[in-house]
C-alpha cells in the first residue's frame, strides 16, 4: 500500500542524518541502525523493539492498538536503503517530529493518538546522556569553578563549587579538560572590560573538553565529541552548558591544551592580519608582545605568506625563541625605542602594525606605517601596571590616546582599524568560517599552538601573575586538576 502524506509519521536517527518515515498502516517498518550500533561496537541491531508512551521511548512491545511499534532488523554495517517495505518516500515525510537522544536507535512519532498509559513508564536513557548523576536529593552534583568575587588583585579569583544541570534546547553539556588564559581575563579581573556579568561570575573565554550530554534540537554533535568552545565569559569550570553553535570539533591529533589555546589567539591574529590587514607576499609586519599568545599565533600565520618580514617586540631573554619561530628583527622594548629600531632597518616603515598597547603607542604605530599601511588596535594593555586598577595609568593612557579625523586619514593614505573579538560573540558564521580555515592550517602542519605552561585551577593566581609579568612564551593554560608534569611545562 502506498503511504499518503496524511498518514505518514516521521522518524529520525539522530547523529547520522538519516531521515525516514513509517507508514502507520503497516505498523512495522524496517530500518538500518548501522551508525548507532557501530558507534557502540555492536555487531547487529536486529530484534530491537521500542514503544512510545507520553512522548517517551521504552523497550518492549506496543502498548496497545493505538501505539506504533518499530522492529529494527539490520546489520551494523548495512547502509540505509533509499526505500524499504513499510517506509514512505523521503519526499512525503511529515513535518511533525520528536527528537531522540543520539545514543538511541530509533524513535517513532505518531500524529494523532497517544497510547493508553496505565502506569508511568521510565525512559530508556543511557547513563552517559546525563552530564552528571543526580544526588539522592535529586539535585545535580557540584563541580569546581573559578569565580571572580570582586574586582582587584589575584586573590579575587577563587575556586568555588557550583551545581550544574542538563543542557537546554540547542545546548551541549561539556566536561572541560583545559581552559585558555587571556589578557582580557586580566582586564576583567580589574574591572577594565566592558559588558561584564554581575559579580560574582566565572571568567574564561575559551576551553576544550568532551561532550557529555546533548540538548534538544542539536543535530550535529553527539556524546563523546571532543570540542573547543568560544564564549564571552563563563568557561573556567569543570562542566559547562553552552550553545552548540559556540562549539567546534577538534581536529584529529590535537590535544585539549592545544584546543584551548587556539580560538581566541588564532582567530584574533588571523582576522587582524588577513581580514583587516590584507597581508600579502613581500610585506612587513610589526607584532607587539610577540612572545605572547596572539604574538606567537601571528608569527605562525605570517609564515604562511611568502617573504613576509616580521618585527617583534619582547624582552631580551625571549629573542632567541623569537628568532627560532621566524621573527627577523626582535626588539627589546624595555631598553630601545622600537620605532627608531624599525626605521633603521626599514626607513619607510612597515605595512601592518598589530597594536595591543593603546595610548601613545597607537600614535607611534600610525607614524610607522608606509603609504597604504594599516594599524589594527586590539587592546589597551598599557592600562595594566599592577595587580589592581591604576587610575594614574588610566588617565595617562586616555590623555595620550591617538586621535585622527577622516580628512587627515585621506591625506595620509593610511588606515586605522579596531578589533574586539569579545564584541563579535553573536557573529557565529563569521567566526566559524575563520576557525575552519585555522583548523585546515593546523591539519596541514602550518600552525600549532605553542603552550608555555599548564596550571591547575588552584594555581590560578600564580598563572595570572606569570602572564601579567610577561614571563610566558606562548599560551598559558588552566586545567581543572593538577597537571601531571610538576614543572608545569608542557611539551610543544
């Protein structure tokens, strides 16, 4: 019998993108459950039956004449045929559907009738679908989180316990394995960052971990996926619930530490150099704080373009490392005027200046540009002079801030650009496109996050001090548990 659109119910095998319909007239349909069974190492999915009860699924026979039973009978390696007996063509699927957890085999959705339910039936949900097991009182167990309790010094970030929960629609629950520490987090701690949540809150813009539960309406992630996450705040926790659109699958072979080091620094460097800077062969770039997270990312990205000359500022102790990574002209900003040093080597200046400093340094950057050059400002690190907010430094930076009008820009043939990744938190497609390009470069071996050191949550104060005092060469990483290497130095 040919199934009509009116009598067709839709079923989806989630996590593998297979859609098919079951004709209620036949009551029984045959479908391949290959991907779901193979994912758990099962050799066959034959003989499994599911019934529907109050929108839930439970194993067993049909609850009555109004219920619909599906018998799955297919080898785990079998592909899904285009048409099977009892299955309506895909073009005739009903829009009415119900989501099923990725770890289950199949779901049946009925359009009209609910089966009689003399007694409540528990859902057959695998234990791994829940991010955490509930306590005896029914509450989710506690997990550790780093919490900013007030603006000020290192001691304001404390390890506290919080209760998690199940992911909402469109969300994932992720067990965090590593988090990135960024200069923006230092500015948040001092209250120098805009659009901050109300105190107390969890900082953290990036992390990496394993998906432990999937919320409704999520179709392209499943339990066990290794993902990197980008958000405005809130990721310095052992467990996080985040929108699926803010997660990105980790490439094969990437460590959790590398994944936590990639999003903020490499997206920032890529968009500054290529989207704003339009970096091309035979050009020159000045990278401030060249040994930091963004700096090391920018150096690697510059090397993907032919014959780019790199100037990099850093303390003298880091110059050997910078030369090994590809910086042609390292400059000690503590003992030299970097603008004069650049002019000695390149009298006309440079094509691109990456400026995270602000204040008077932005003016110096503008005057170092060649015609058609660009300065991209992406931070105001000159505001940071100690553990706490410094009003004198703030006033000095504001007073010396670079200012120019459109007419002056016209005559100079130069460009000034501003970049803030934190204010693009809803530009999902734009950010995703950039990150996919970065993952491709990683897979080609052209970029690789450089890890300076790994610190436990309990060592967050030491980690922030280490970075704020500019002792790092590469990325500083936080992990929920103490790192195995007591020296905290990770292999690069």
